[in-house]
């Protein structure tokens, strides 16, 4: 979403900035604005959230504007349609279509299942690699710890 940069304080105040709300383990909630560095507030109940979020956003923008600081424009997560075009060899297309037919599912369902399975496998492999690297780091530091004890 492209937004033109406002020139007035009122223009900046009229922009809608996304914010994140996280439940605090000690009670209450913390709200942060990813586009406005340091702009955050804490509330005890969700009912307090709308007013406090609006106040802290307004105060942050007013302060930045008054001091001539650059005020970032709001950003929004990219939305995905769930569709994309894919070019593949005819032989692979035929093989996928034949397997989908054998399984009694559409070609689309079959390809989505294969992609999801491989994506999950890749995520697990990355986690295992990270654990292996951590284990190597821990093992490498063990001789130092033993030498210090001795």
C-alpha cells in the first residue's frame, strides 16, 4: 500500500499505524508500533487499550513533528493471494497429474500437499542444523570449562 507523505501534523495524525499487542506474563498488555521506534504503551486491561494506543501514537507523532524528526509512513504486511503461476517440464507435469489421478485428488491438491510436506521437512532440517551447530559449540567449550575447574 503506497501512502503519500503528509506535510502537516494533522496529515500524520490521520494515518493509521499498525500495532502489536502482547500479553505481559506479569499481567496487563504491551502495545508497540513497529513503524514508530520506541512508541509503546502498557495497559492493565484490554478495555484501556484503544484510548492508550491512540494517545501514545498521537504523542509520538506530535513530538517527532515538533522536533523536525522524520516520521515513518505506516507499513502493512504483504498479502498473498494463494495463487502463483509455475512453469515446469512437461514430463514433470505429466508425472504429477498421473500421481494425482492415482490418488483420486486434483492436480492442485496433490501439488499443494507435496509443497507443504517439503516445506515442513525443510523447516525441520533447519532446526536440526541449528541444534547440531549449538551442540558443536557447547562441545567445543567443554575442554575450556574442564581446564578452568582443574
